[in-house]
C-alpha cells in the first residue's frame, strides 16, 4: 500500500510550496487567489483566510476542467493560486492534481491554515451563502 505521507512528499517534490509565514506576503495581491480546500464544517468552525475562494476538495477536478459542467471561472482567471487546507496534506495533493491538469501558477501553504493562524495571519468568517 502506498502511504499518504509518501504521496504528500511526492507532491511536494513537484509543486511549489512554502509555510504560511512566507505566503502571507501574497495575501491581498490582485493576481493571487487563495483557495480553501477544507470541508464546509471546518470553515464554519474555524473561519477562513479573508478573500479566499472555497473549493471543497471533492469538487476540485470538476471545477478546474473548463469542459466540465461544473467549471468555475475562478480557475480560468490566469491568477496565481495558493491552495490551503488544515495542515498542508490535502493542499499538497490538490496542488499536484491541479498542476497535472494543466493549471499554471499553483502553490500551497505547507503548514496549512493551522500555520496561517499560528503566524498571525488574518482570519475571517466563512462567507454567507448567496441566494
């Protein structure tokens, strides 16, 4: 069996990543979109990075593919993407998947939202649902 720690390590060998202390410098930059991959319950409980786009991990591939009926324009924007999850594991795998799908300028926060909070990064509430 291939272990998750090995999969995360392999992903980190091929995708750009940095700890939250470094990624904080990108927050608020017009050409950078932070993408929160966590479960909606995590967002409700812990909040999220202000201005981040929420993409549940289970929908990532469907939202990236421009030919998918579920495609989201955010992934066609040409921006730099900074993926994050709670601790950097899901975001490592997601960044690799996005890169494998042809999405350019993808990176992830290696210590996740936990690292972001520990570093004193801004935290906002989950945005209210529209409609």
